[in-house]
C-alpha cells in the first residue's frame, strides 16, 4: 500500500538516538514515524552512563527526574589483589554542582531503562514505536524520499520529506547511501552480560586482574536493578560461552573465587572493539545519527551520550526547515556534530589504552559540558569577546535567579522546550515577541532578577547586550548595545524567528 501524502520524517531505529529525535519532533508537532526492526525493545545495558551534558538534554526533554529516580551514581571501584585484599577509590573525578553546571557527575542507569523512559515520554506526546518494521530500501529525489518497509502487516511504500538512519553500527541506511565508514579495529574483543549473581555486594564496582588482559574481569551492580553487569576481554577468535555456567566458570578462573555464582543471564554479547566515523552524516534528504554515524569503545561512557546529542542537534533543524527555514540550516548538522564524534573517538581510544594498563581515570573531559560550536556558521557575536568570556557557540550555562513576582527559578527553566530564548540586559530596546521566541529581560525592571549575581558571573552581559539561545541549549548570538540590526540580520538569514519591531 502506498501512502499518498508524504509525512515529514521517517526515523529508522528506536534506540536512544531515534527516541530522542522522535520526542523532539513530537513536541514540535512534526508528523513522523519511528520504526524498529527488532520485535521487542533492546533488553541490555550496553550504554549505562549518562553524562552531565546529556542530563541537561534530558531535563529539556522532560525526563531527567525519572532517569535519576530509576538509576543512581556510580559506586566506587574496588580493585582486588591476588592475596584477597583490595583497595577502593572513586571511578572518576568528582566535584560539587555549581550554579552554571547543576549536573556534576555521570549517572548510572541501564540502557534498557533509559530507553523505556524515553518511550514513555514519547507515548505522553501521543506517539509509539512500530516494532517489527524493517526498512528494506529507499530512493530519493530533490523533493522527497520513497521508503520500502516490511512489517507485521506486510510491505508498505512510504513517501517522506526526510529519512533519518538511527539504525546502529551496521546501519542499513548508511550502507544503502554508500557512505564509507572508515576506522580501525582496536585489537580487543570483549564480552558484556547482565546477570543475576550472588557472592558480591551491590556497593562497589568489583575489578579483578586489572592490567592483565587474560585475567581481567569487572563486575558492576546495575543501578536501579538487581542485576550485575559482567565485562571482560576475551580471546580474539572462537566461541564464547555466555551461559550462566560458562560465565560462572570464567569468573572462577579469573578471580580464584568459588563463592561468586551466576544464576541467570538476562542479556549477553561478545564484540570486537572498533573506532569508526562515517565520511558523511547526510546525503540529500537522508541523515545519520548515533552509532550509524560513529562507533567507538565503551571506555569513558561516551557512546549513548554522543548519540542523544546528535538527535538533539538535528531535531530542531529539521523542524525549522520543514517550517520554511533554508535548507542550508541542515548542513550545519554535520558541520557541528562530526568534529565532536571525531574527538570522542580519540578520547575513547586513549581511555581504552589506559584501561589496558590499569591506569584509566575519567575526568571532566568525559562529561561533555565543554562541547561547543564556536566555528559554526550559526555562531555569531558582535563585538568579539576576549579572555574567558562566554562565546557564541558555547553551551548556555544555567543560573539561579529570582522572578519579578518573587519566586526562585533557573535559566534552564526558561530554556526548556522547543523555542529560542532571548536574554536581554537592561538597556536593550523593546523587542516584539514572535512565535518560537521567548524574550526575557534581566534587570530591576525586568522579569529576571539576578538577585545572587549568577547570571552576571556566567554570561558577563553588559547593559545593552543580549544573548540568543538556540533550542538545543547553545548560544546562537551575542550582540552588544546598538546591534539590533545585526540580530535582525542573523534571524532573517536563518529564517527562524521574525523579529519585526526591533529598533537599533
């Protein structure tokens, strides 16, 4: 059956990236379908770390409290010696939250719980994943993509404006596009399994044989569940026994302990570690996000996070172009996100090398709070800022403030949602509100009272300056006094939000 009316977007793949994009489109009222070739949701915990920047994204999507409630902080790492003793230390550097960075540490939550929460949020917005539907082919022209699907109801031909491949490292969308996926195999094969076991407590990440690739095994309690995750390097060739009996035998051989018993296996996989990056993130009307665009070792907990942020970057741009913004806005998706993935590949590979030597320690570089797009054509500021000042393209910091009516609030409360936000310091001329733009004035006569100086500390705005925040929480433009015309030109060029009535 052929659908006569093209829908806006078809998302192929319902992992964290696909679900994030679906939520972002749903809250903007963009018609879409999301299909997943698996008949049931992914049952495993492959991506279990949620970095601080992704926590900010999840706040924007309206799920952060559920994610925190379902998971927990990482436990300390307990390294066992051959004599049975052990040392214990934090897995990563810790620090206190700040007004600008309210999320201070990675969360641990199994991937299957994260994706369940994302699906629940999508259902709240009136949409469901279509499981058991597989993309079997597609063709595109300058106006649309024609996709062939096969599912429980048979075959279907669907016409869409855009197709997004969120279909993993073996992406059918990427291979059909003919996009190369260069990189290298990192010379390490590993296994991961979610199991029920006894003999270890749930208050530590248990590490045995650290630095010895033949004896190393890590057994981590999975926050929010009664399960443990087993991770271990395995021989490069041959079958791996991933049954409860086989895993129990491996643990006994590597730890010398007979009291650790594996009772059942919820999910298990053996895999070779790779670092690969797609040559292109798009071709015509087809886009790649998540593992379809980049894969790397799990060290550092970067994969799921980078994928979610891909989707958060692409969603508002698709919606804007579908609403009349120029097509070149979509070119900035690859411009902005591909260099980020390239950096993540380097970081994850370096951390893997440190892990092999038993020296890995995760620091701020894994939190993804310093990611930005200062070189993007969407990043514009006048006058140029120097020193340590915030720049266009940077992540927009949070800051507590007092509302004019007296209630405490935060900038993230103002940013939350699919809109743009303009923060105007006192002295900026009156600006006419338009659909898609929320305007807030900072100052004694404004609706934002910087009672504790946190906005001043984070943004260093001078009287007459304003800052325009993109829907994905990055700074689009910073403009000084008398620069309203440049702000108008920026917005007009993007065709995003008309600002009629701005006076210089």
